[in-house]
């Protein structure tokens, strides 16, 4: 997911997106631990997406404080 797509969402939508990414990360972690992971690059993609979403959420919260 691109940063421009993330920035167009509301804070509630971002929270839902973060929750689904965390669940996906958990499932990928389990697959990696059991040796069933078919696409190892997916784990790093999910980690980066989580970081992007958390960054945008922090930006939205900081904008609220500045007003």
C-alpha cells in the first residue's frame, strides 16, 4: 500500500487497517516458524506497511494537537 493511499483514509479506517496488518503479520510469523512460508518477502512487506500506517496515524494525531 502506498503512502498516498494511506493518507487519504480517516483515522478509524487506518486503525482497522493496522489491526488487519497485525493479524497478517502474526499469521506470517507462524508460517515462518513452522517452515510453511512460501513467500518470505511478504513478511517484510507487511512490516513496512505497518510502519507506514503508524506514521500516518501519528501525523494525524500531531495535527490535532497543533490546532
